[in-house]
């Protein structure tokens, strides 16, 4: 079981780069998977490490069953009931999935 960070307006936390956070309902930066954490405590510590010093209580932490220990796929996020927060992430997933029967 893994944890993903969510926000009702920003969506699912996908990760960060160069101090910028990326969210499924804001800017996916081409990501089709979400960053996961081993525990809620680890996810909260990550939130507290952000330069903007976000309040961990302003976010929610959702359990997700994942095959990979670092990322959750669109299918795994849907299975956890997070389909309403996928946004552009689902389109990125479709772009990165080869069509069946195509060469």
C-alpha cells in the first residue's frame, strides 16, 4: 500500500522539479504517473519540506495499491477512487500507451 497526496482544486501531486510542484489538475508537465510515499508520515514530511512551507493538514493522503514503489499509474489511481482528480494526467497516459494492433 502506498500514499498519494491530493488536493480538491489542484488534484493529485505528481512530483516536483527545480522547486516547482506539479499536480494533475494544474500542470502535469507530461506526467502520466503520480509520486507515491511509503506512509502518510513520509508524505507529510515531504509537504513540509517545500520552500512554500505548506501546511500538511491542508492536503489529503489517499492509500493506493501500486505495483511500483515510487509511482501510481492511472489505473491504480482510478481503483483508489481518484478518477475525478486525474485531469490531464489521463490524456498523458493515453498518449504514452501504444494502440493495440498498430505497428
